[in-house]
């Protein structure tokens, strides 16, 4: 098909005008470009995700038609047939009941995140950038190079001007001690839990599972025992105290609580996550051990989990999948966050230069593991189809 255009003058001297015919070929529209493929993909997703339901619909329709066409005589014949095959009917019924019982007993129970609370320290514990640098200088433990290093890390850390130090670290000189560390732990944990119980109207005696995690501070009695004593929790509570688990301790604690809720019916679980810096402040000049001073501050969170059906409507979230990836078998990953003493015998936590690369690799592995669990079947089929084409 052709479409004629106008004739144009070439603009040449005194010669005759030169005509130029412009032709347009009309082609069929490119549907791949004109149709929004995301809707096609969405329809494909719905089709694959509901494939089992779509397969059952014809069977249900056919069965309904057959049942509707049955008369009294057909029902009488069916009853007689069942009477003569009573043993088979009993066996099939027993198998069906047993299968349903096993399914109900073994299926994963839903776990709900009812509510959570974060501790808000008092205003007098606030530590701005200037206050941090001033106190670090007044301690007399850091040389000029270390002070400048901490200043640069602090500016690039992303922390705001409204972070908080424990009370013992506001003193000049600082007064880290076991008593001060206990006081910090009690202040943050009890503050978060008081707020959580107040918001949810849950009686502490109804808590059946308690998981507390704190990497660097593990006194005796444990932090979980301190909470049990404070709130007079019941004697058969399942209490756990996790230590040395690093930045992933919060997820590990939630995973543990979720697993415990699978085998303990109709109960609550509380997960408390915190870190204690009173006894773990580094007063040396090793650069890799100064970084935690600039990153860690006072804080605590408390989470209330439940497997009770009545909490389904009021819960903020439902826990579906938790995937854990452990890189401890690799030596570099094992030592990337390492508590040790420097040459002067001062204890601190050393962060290696490979930390970001190792964390990125662990995150990539974790997402790769999580993908098949959370992606719909349609996306997984598309992924394998793409691999096949490549």
C-alpha cells in the first residue's frame, strides 16, 4: 500500500522544478510495542498461580451436573452399593480422617506480629556530633589521628544529631562498670517492654516464650532472667538468651521464636533485641576498632508475636518466611567482626575492610535463597525459561 505525498521544489537555479514523491508503507502495528506487556504478564501470573483451582472447576461442574440428574432410584441404588461394600467405605473413611488429622497437626501455624516497641531514651542522654568529639578529646585516650578518624567516620555514618549515650559514658572521665552496664540494660529493656505491654494490653504472665539477644554483654544472671524477675513471668516460660550473634541476632531471635510458636499452641512470644555499649567502648587508637564507637548507640526493641487466632485482625504483620544464610565457614567472614585486644591490651570490636564485600555476598546469597520461596510460580517459570533460552 502506498500513500502519495506533495511535490516539492528542489530549489535549483533556472531549471525545471524537480518533483520528489514520498511514499509511506503501511505495515501492521507492532503489538509488542502497542500493548502494555505488564498486563499480559499480570494475566499470566494469575493463570499460573490459580492453575490448580482452574483445573478443579470443570471437575466440580461435571460432578454437580451428575448429582443434579440423579433421582430417587439412583440414590437407592447408590445406598445399596455402599451397604454391600461397607468394609471399603469404612477403610476409605478412616484413611480420609487420618489424612486430614495429620494435615491439621503438621501444617505450619500462622505466626502474627501483634505489635512492637522501640525504647526512647531521656533527653539528658542525647549526644550530638560536637558532644561526642568533645568527650572523646577530654578522655585523653585518643591521639589526634584517632580523633580525626572518628570525626570522619561519624560524619559519614548517617547518624543524626539525636542519638544517645548511656549515662556512664557522659561522665568525664567515663565510668564503665558492670553495675553501669546492668543499669543500661535494665533501662532500655524495661522501657521497651513497658511500652509494649501498655500498647497491647497483654498481661506479662501470659507470655509463654521469651528470647533476648545482646551480642557483647552477657552477665550472670542472664538478661532474660532479669526480665523474668522484673515482670514476675510464669515458671514454665521458655526463656532463651542469645549472645555473640552480631547484627543478625534480631532476625535469628525472631526465627527461634517463630519455630517455638509452631510447637507451643495458643501462646505469646516476646523478642527483645538490644546492644550494650557501657562495657564495650574502645579507648585505644587502633583504627579498625574505633569504628564501633562511631556507630553504636543506646537502643532496644521489643516485639510481641502470637499464634492465637484472635490476634489475626489486630496484628500488624503475619510472619511468612525467614531465611538465614551462615557464612561462618569462610575465614574472612568469620573474622570480619572480631572482638579482641589491641597491642596495649585494650578490648574492642574490630571491623575489617572486607566487611562490606562480605556482607554484600551474604545478602546476595540470602536473596537468591529467598527468591524461590517468595516469588510466584509464574515468575519462577519465566526465570527458568530465560535460563533455557540463554
